[in-house]
C-alpha cells in the first residue's frame, strides 16, 4: 500500500501526496534566472501557475530576484514590482500553496498580504533581522537553506558541514518562535560547494535530517523534511557535460537518487516529467496503479 506524505501549511490546511515526494513548481518572475525557459513575466504568471498545477505541482515557488551565482541584487521596490502583480494574478485562479523565494522581510509581508503561504529563504533567516519575527508572528512554514562556501573544507563530510549550519539555524528559528513542525531543510545544492560535495549532498537527505534532529534534540517522524533543489543546476551540467537546456535527464536521475535517500520535496522546473518519474517509482514499489493527482 502506498505511503501518504503530509505537510501542514497552516492550522486548517495540509498538503498530501501518495507519490514518494511533493513537487514544488518553480516560477521565476525575473529576467536573469540561469534557466531561460524557467523565466516568467508577471503577465504570464497565472497561465504558467495553472500549467504547473495541472502537471502535478503540490506547491508553487515564486521568486522575483535571481539567486544564481553572479546575480545582481535588486532593490526591495524592484522585487515587489515584479512579485506582487504575479501573486495577485495567480491568486485569482488558484489557491495552490505558494512559497516566496526572498530574503527581505518587507517583501515577505507584502507577499503574505497577497495570499502567499510559505517563506523560502536562501539566507536561512540571516539576511534580514526582521524576517524571523514575521515568520513567527504569521506562523508560516519556512524553508531554511544552507548558503555558505564549504569548498575550502572539502576534506570534511559535506553532510556534516551542512547539518552543523542548519541545526544552528533551526535552533535560532525555534528560539524566535517558529514552530519546528513548519520548518523544511534545504542543503543548498550548488551554493558554495564543489561537485564532489554536491554529489555527497544529493545522496544525503536522510543523513542531514537525522544529524539536524540529533543536534537540535528534536524528535518526530514528520519533523524537518528535506527539500532537494537541484533542477538543471551546474552540478548536473558538470556530470553530464550538458548545457542548462539539456539537463532534464540528469535532473530526473539526481532527483530519483535524492528521493531514494530521503528527500520529500523536489523543487523543479519540469513538473510533468518529475510527476511521471515519481509515479513510476511509486508503481514499481507498490505494484499498484491509479491516478495520484
């Protein structure tokens, strides 16, 4: 029998899936994201969101400032001018959970006012001192990502280095009043890491979660799920020798490995293909067929 995954968005709302992982569809409202096909204008946001949901997305992740290596930071005003019209348009057509990829508390507050549900913070609440207070007061889920250069520590286990950092950020989040049941971990694939370290982390979701649980003293089967956000990234290109437009097969293979090793959220550009991969894995493991949408 298929195992159902569940994650609480708010007191009155959960997402559930019978697939091996939740699918988070990427919507980049930016002109400079590393994957051109993943870029979307505010005017096309609602159409793109509905397409991702139809293909099988359990959540949407919307960003209005690129975080790719070498990106040019944008002002709060510029980020809001891109994000808010897109959110308003999407909320007119769907109530699908939305995470906002931002490091600015004011941007998050404005996004929550327009119906966003979750924070995806690549700084793990370190960029803006007011961010943790906004998250705690609104009781929203928070995705904490590892975003530190660990290449100089290549002789040490990457999973240990990442879990050391994330455990400290989890402890700080809880101290600030954020519910540990609403925290998701992200190993930060391709952020300050060598190819060897990225490969280690793709295979280490279960280990990272276990180490963070141990270091924070938390317990519970559903706590601290791990998101793998490696879609079409440079580490896939290094492995395959492919440019970003040709990295779908490599991404699917890496995500399959990540799920087998404990990841329960996959942040992806290619939702339909990811759904097919997860549905096939579920069918092969359970010998049961049927629609899991």
